[in-house]
C-alpha cells in the first residue's frame, strides 16, 4: 500500500506529533474537540524526510496526495482554488515535532492572483483588504519561496508611504495597495526573470517546498543544535484555510497564553491587534492592545476565546500558547501548543498544576526542561545598588534576569565585542531571527518595539537572556549608532543596565549578583530528589565553589582538580620550583613548601562538604602550562633555586612536548616522580585526620583519584605508593581512617581492560573530556576549529565534548562497567567530565547504571532534575 503522506485535520490527533508535527497534531486535536478551527490538512514529517532523500524534490506520489487533499479541502470548506465566486485561500506553515518558534517559514493568503483579488474585493466590498492580502502574499512568497530579500519590498512600501505622506501601512488606500502589488510583481520579475505565478496549485507546491527547505536553514540548524532537536525529524507542513484578521475594524489577530509565561501567574496574558494579519503581532511593527481590552471591543469573540482557553488548558493539563484570528467578529483558532515559559514560570506552573490536582508530582518534575534552570541561577542586580538607582524608563519585562553592559546596535557588533571580552546590551528597534547569534552574545536585549510575544521576547526567554522590550520612549538613530532616552543621548559603548523582570531601564552600571533560589524551586527539587536514584556531586577545586555547590544540592565532590589550586601568585612559585627541579632532593624540598597549601585546601573542602564524600584527583597538569614564560619570572625561579637563568631555560625547553595532551601528565607524573604522589597523599590523609577529629559526627572518608590510567600494572604501581604513604600517616597519627583509591577512566585502553583495572581500584570515574578526545582522536582544545564544518555537512549534530556520544564513548563506558563490576562488586562508578551536567548525558548515565554524576556547581540543579526525569 502506498504511504500516507497527507492527513486532514479531522484524521489526526495529539498523539501523532511525530508524524504531524506539534502544530498539525494540535490542530487535529482541536478539530476533534469541536473548536472553531479553519480546516485543512497536514503533510507529514516523513514527507519532509522523503523530500530530502529525493534530492530536495517532492516526488509524484506525494504531489498526487497533496492534490487529492486539495480537492477534499475544497469539499469541506465549500471554496475552490482560483475560483471567482468563492476562492479558497490558505496559509502554509511549518510545524516540527518540537516547536521552533520563528525558525521556519510561513506563507499566508496563498491562492491569490489578479482575478481572485478582484473577486474577493467585489464580494467583500472591501477592496483595500483584498489588495492588502495580495501585496502581502507577493511579498511573502517572493521572500520565502523564491528568496528575493524582504528589503526590496519594504523599500517600495516606505517609498509609497513617503509619496502619500503617511506613517502607517494601514493608512494606505486600496489604490495604493493595488499599485504596490503591481510594483512588487515587477520587482519579482526583475529579480527572478519570470512572471509571478498565478496558478494556486503551483503556488502551493512552491510554498510546501519552501517550508521543507526551511528545515535546513541556518537559523533552524542553530536552534536545533541549541535545543537538542535531531535533524532527522523533519518538519510537517500545515495547509489551512485562511481566516482574515485584516478585513476591517471588526477583525483582528492575537496571541495569548493561558498563564503568564514570564511569572507563571494564572491569568490570561496576551495581545490583540485590530485589523491585522498573522505576523503583524509578533513582528512588533505596531504595538498591540493587551488581551483584556479585547473584551470591550470584541465581547462575543472574547467570551468564546476565554472558554476555549479553559477547554484547552483542562485538556492538555498545561499552560497553552495560542494564536487566533477574529474575522467579522467570529473567533478562529489557528494554533495551540504548550507554551514556552521562563524557568520561574515553569516552576510555578508545575507546582500550581499539582496544587490544582491537574498533575502528579512526577509529572510536574517531568514538565520542567532542566536546561531552563540555568536562567534561575543567572545574576540579578545587587539589591542595595538597585535601591539607590532610579530607572530612566520602563518597558516590558520580557525575559527575566539582570543585565549590565555597553550598548551596541547590531547583532554583529554584539558578537565582535563579546569575543573580545566586553559585556554588551544589544539595543534594537526590534529583533529578527537573523540576530540570534548576536542576541546570544549579549548580556541583555532592549528593543524599542514589540510586546511580550515579539521575536526578541520569545527568543530571549528561550535562551534565558534578559530582555526588556517595547520601550517606545527611545528615539532611535540606528544609522548613527545612538538613541535618546529621558533627555539623554546614549552612544555605542555607553553603559546601560536593564531588568528583564520589571522592565526597568537604568542609566550606567548597576552591579549584578548571583541569584538565590527558593520557593517553588525548592519544592520541585525536593520532588526531584525523591524520584532520582543517581547521586549528584560537583566538580569543585575551591572551598567557595564547594560551598556554592552544597547550597545547590551537591552530595559530594566528584572531582577536585588539584593542579587548579596553584594558580595564585605565591603558590605557583613553589609549583614551578617543583617542576623545574632536577634532583629528587630539590623536588622534595619544593614539595615540602606545597604540602601545607594542599593540606589547608583539603581541610577547607572537607569542612565545606560536611562529611559528604570528597574525591581528590591527583595532579594532572600538562606541565608546560605552569612553567614561566616571562623573563622576570624565569629570573625569580632561577634565584629561588640557586640556578642560572640559562639552566632554567634549558629545563623549560626539556619540558617541551609536541603533544602535551598525550604527554607527561596524569599518573605518568607519579610514575616518574613518586614523591609528588607521596606529598599529595600526605596532604589528603593529614587533612582528613584533622577534620575528622574536629567533627566526630561526620565520616570523613577521602577518595583519592588517580587520573589517566591505561594499564592495571601502571595503576598498581602508583596505588602502592599511595597506600604505603597513607597507611604510614594513619599509623603515625594513631587513628582509624578509611580511604579509597580509585581511578579515572579517560583512555580507551582503560575501558577495554577495565576488568584488570578494577582489581586495583575502589572506584571508576569516567573523565569523558579526555575519553571523548581520545576516542575520537580530536584534540579537546582545537576541535572547535573544525566542528562547525562537521555540523554544516550534517556529519555531527552536536559537539561530542558537550553532549556525550552514546554510540562510541558511551559504548566504552558500558563496557568498562560490565567488565569492572563482576571483578569488584563494590566498585562505585561516576562521571566527572563536562557531560555530567548535560541532561541527555545524565539520562544515559542513569541508564547504564552509574552511581553518580559530577558537574560544575551551577549545573548541580540541572543534573538533579535530569536524574529524576531519567528515573521517572
Ligand atoms: C576529563 O578528562 O573528563 C576530566 C574530568 O579531567 P580533565 O578535564 O581535568 O582532564
Ligand atoms: Mg582528564
């Protein structure tokens, strides 16, 4: 049987989102619920995949089914493509499985040509509307389908407005718009070399192709990578009969949320724009009215809309984000989806839904996107500084958080300035999808136009970047990179501070401080902790980091990189002496100086962790990173060691390695210089003994972690040194102290021989940074230079250093566990590479039976939530 590529809205339902995309599945579901949905059909995501398989062509079978469904749609609506009496006009919109707002393309008013325009003008008695639709269609079709830049058409509109002496598009007359349509078509012919297509079916096939093609546009590719959406999913295409919001003052179009997407408060939120179509609201070109105002002007449609909102919320048991149109006072639903929301709102809504009896605790935990939590942990303004400051203006708090930075006016400048280490606030009339990378590079975004649902607001919320939108008080002069606000002229590079929660704008610098989390966050985290089985530790090298991580719920330290404890001025001197020693005696002398630093640090870490496990990883520095390069420092070192500058330079030269990442680091250092391992062992054990003495109610049980092993004999060699030293320390102190010695699995050979290695280790911890580097053979420091080409060529969808490669690296991990556990049933296993804080990697770690993940302090809550979701 032939594949079914097309579904009427009445043939689908909400469970078919893989096939119909989110929008298509929800249009079908709304149809099933009997809501007022203009009818149409959905071309499946499989058809999109097929389009790419067929070399970016829609094959005959799919085209045939589309044509069949046009006929069905004509029967359902009683309208006909190209008909003079009752023409069918449609919208063509993308709709992937996961919503990707603003990333792909939409075409409205398809089906128009000169004949049809005249017909609908006559029938409606509204020539202005008819020609407005046509000029919009030519513009959109040219831009989206034929890729003729929008700007040519915008220039023509601006010229027309200037000629007519008017400010707003709505002030143009029917004749003006008719004339514009003619100019647009001429522009099209000039750019494309052909007449603008008149045949609605030809238009439709072109539009469908364009939507399929837009799945692969650069901004969609970036969005997918950021949001973990696989390329292989493809997008569906929805062809829907048009409802017109631009037919006059008894029409309009709106976007609304059933709860506040910024705070989560339970009240209807949204905007409505009279006599307008689709993108006008989101584009922020005109400022819409708040949804509540619709009640006065469109009472029947508003009343029905409120009912629909309730129906949809009760049905989906989640906050809905809806698009609708009012045509001649009648309501039409164009879309509903679970609304994107800020992290705060997500937590509040999830808790409220539990309190309202709509969701279980498990469901509430599963509803929160762990990556979103990041934004809660972002800076806020220092409270005292904020109190002392007076806002110079207030606009919409579109995405929470606080930002302070230098003003830039273009997305490119935001990127360049950020790359050279400057903090910037991007100030724009409005943003468009092309600005995404610049928005990402900014601390905050401030726009002159647009509401809560404008592009800037929606995208900033998604990225967790602070945004204040719709500040109409700004008099913008983009060309000269300046604006005026509250009587002051601001230039590029001036400081500005914005508060994305209140919408306040401040002149100059207001310092920011770290966020503190409480309330609903604690409730959700409490539930998450109840459901998860995977423990969450932190990677912390300083007591301050460790304390922060404890506050955020870390249950131990999974990685303390001891070489990071030597970056301070006075410490690095002793460390350099150790590296540049050329006899054991010299080295031991330098190590004696280092020991007290290490012991002190370890004591502080044990204190911060209050008896929770602390894993201390023995030195793993690429040595060349620590040697002095400045003449002054070299001289200082020479003096300290009683050597000549030349001698020191000779030693430094001797340390040079062609491939330091695969060089003299990790436990190789302990093999060549056992005295280093001895010193570190003494520091660990002495610190533990001291802290244990102070806190008899804690169990201080150090975990010594030997990095980068590749062979069991190699590990045994170092372990024997550690054990002998530790036991001697414990005996000398006359105390009892338990400790463990484990290793990092970072080299494929360690994973492959894990059964042997496990005989020598109390625990394994996967160092997936190195394990990824060595499994792929990609330098972790340089891969960034070529990975972009891999994304562009669709070889990779993600950076394997950020998201664990489950297929290759993951297989090694599974193998190591399977080989290691039978040999050593008490072996406990964790991960401490960067992947330990990435939600999908955490899920994988749960699945393969790890005991814990360890990640940087601010990612601890993300890992806790991801671990709970993996267990639910
Ligand atoms: C690792 O390799 O994953 C790891 C945690 O160690 P480092 O990043 O210090 O090499
Ligand atoms: Mg490593």
